[in-house]
C-alpha cells in the first residue's frame, strides 16, 4: 500500500476508532441508574460498570501501545476489536450482573486503541497530515461522548438498558469491519514484547486509585482505611516505575516520560483532567437536581444529556481550528489558553446558573476549552518523542487522563457531599459555587504549567 493510497483509509479508521472509544465511554455514567434498577443492585455496585471499563482501558492502553508498535500492529488492532465486540455482545445478552461487568471489562480494552491509532497515523502519514489526524483522534475520543451520552440515555428510556448497550455492539462491529479493510501492517524491526510484571503492578495500582475515587463514602466514614489504601497505591506506582526502568521492553519509556516537556504535559493533563471532569460532573448533576431542592431543573437523564450537545459541538469546532492555529501559536500556549477557557466555564457556572440557557453556555465554553486542550496535548508530547515511542508516550498520557477524570468526578462528589446538611438529600446551592472555585484553582495550575512549558520551548529554540 503506497503512502498516498493509505491516507484516506487511515483517516477513516482513525475516526472510527475514536468513535468506538467515545461510544464505550458514553455507555458508563448515563446508564448507572438504569443498571441498578434493572439488576436490583446498589448504585455503588452499578458504578462499577463505569469503573471496570476505565480500569481495563487504562491497563490495556500501554499494553496495546507496546504490542502495536511492532510488526503485529494489524493483528493487535483486529484482535482488540474482536474482544470489544464480544464484550458488547455480553452487555446485550440477558445474562446476570457479573456477565455485564465482564462485558464492560472487555469493552474497556477498546479504550486502549486511542494511543495506538496515534502511532499508526504518525508512522504512515506525512507530518502535517499526521498532526491533524492525531489531534482529531484525541478530540473525538473525548468530545464524542457528548453525543453518545444523550443517545444512550434515550435508548435506555425507549427500549430499556439492553437497547442502549446494543448501540455499543453496532458501533464496535462496524469498527471491526472498517479496520479489517483499512488498517495497514506495522513497521518491521521494532520490539513487540510486553512487560507482564509491569502490567500486573500497574493494574493493581490503578485498581486502588479508581476504587478510592469511586468509593466516596470510604473517605468520610473510614478515613484511616482510605489513607492506607492511598499509600499502598503510591507504593505500587513507585514499584511499577522501578520495574519499567529496569525492563528492556517497558510498557512505558519512563526515562522519556521524565523529559521536562513530557512531564509538564502529563502534569497539565492530570490537573486539567481533574478540572474538566469536575465541571462536567457539576453541570450534569445540577441539571438533574429536582426543583424541590430550591434550585436545579429536574431534568431526566436523556434531557440532561442534551446539555452536553454544546460541549460536543464547540469541542469539535475547537479541535478543527487548533491545527490551523498551531501554525502561529505554540502547542504549550494553546494548552494554557485552553485551560483559561475552561476556567472561564467554571467562573460562568459559579456566577450564573439560574437559567437553563446559562448551563448550556457554560457547557459550550467547557467543550471549546476541552477541544482545544485535547488537540494541542499530543503536539506537546510528540515534539520530543521518537516515532517508535508514539503509542507508548500517548499511552501514559491516557492513563494520566483517566486518573485525572476519575479524581475530578470524585472531588465533585466529595465537595457536594460536604455541602449537604444533615437529613438533606441534596447539597446546598452554595456547595456548587465552592466546587466551581476549586475548579478555577485547578485550571489556574494547568495554565501556569502550560506557560512554563511555553517558556522552556522558547528558551530552547532561541538560546
């Protein structure tokens, strides 16, 4: 396959894979309540349908990145999509709750394809074209969930939970067919060995992190246990870093991750991810709060999901504009500017949320900021990353993003729980303002990190 003939199929499959990632992600949060009702389990148990997908995705990302960096790339992508389709089938079939969790684990593996497809684009496309495709993959994988969220909720309302999960089966099956026809073979001469010990330790560490992020009651009722588990998670992450440094075929090149530009970008992704998901959590929860609480709009899950449409639309617009703006503005400055935009969304939500239109506006501002941030992030990392390590570098960034998003959701829940009076079901309206101010602080840190990266790049190019 020539480079010229490979461009359209690669662009198409990159978009499809990003859509799969978005679809799998959108089948989590909006269906938690429906899962609890349909399977007669608690909400905390139903929440694991989201958590296990995030966990398997976070672990699968560096593993797939390493497998797909070598000559077995095509087989890796196709095998992964087969696993995702099988998992999607398990979520649709009338099986017990444990099988649903198993299906979500298999679906979550598909989340690892995002970073791998970035490596494919960088290997097979010209530099200018690959930068645009990589930015598109990054944006669609996040912003696309804003379309999937209301669609999944609508299908759940009209046809039940299985109909909503059926959406995932259709999308993933279509992705498998497209990949079969479009994915090229991988480059020769690269290592495709997987550091199994590193993968196991990383899985254990991330399991603890995601568990602590999801089990909010643990922090309020059993603080000592929560702190102990947090320390254990940190120790495991340190052990993982040591394993990676000593391995000849690490999941992630930790030495490359320590590069100031890459480390700074991952810090920005971590703190920025906390802020971005925090605002998303606050707005959707505020929209669904019943009028009896003295505020809120009492929207159903589907209608509340429509609030995400401005998020998706403006996020996609920002993602399309970013490659053009990059010719004039450096990626680190775009990160900083996007963080300022997200901070503006927090400020807007804190100051004005009495009208539904104001929620739409805040969500639109958030989407524009997230779209720009997501499109600029790969450029910061890949500017100092060899082609052979593209998937590995972006895999680590994805893991950081997943943890940041999970913590953002947890911080939102803890902030609102702290603002809920004894005997009350819903927090005071002021709790949302306090949480929004926390988000402003997170985005301020992200902005400063982006500016520091820009200053460093400027000093390197203009000594």
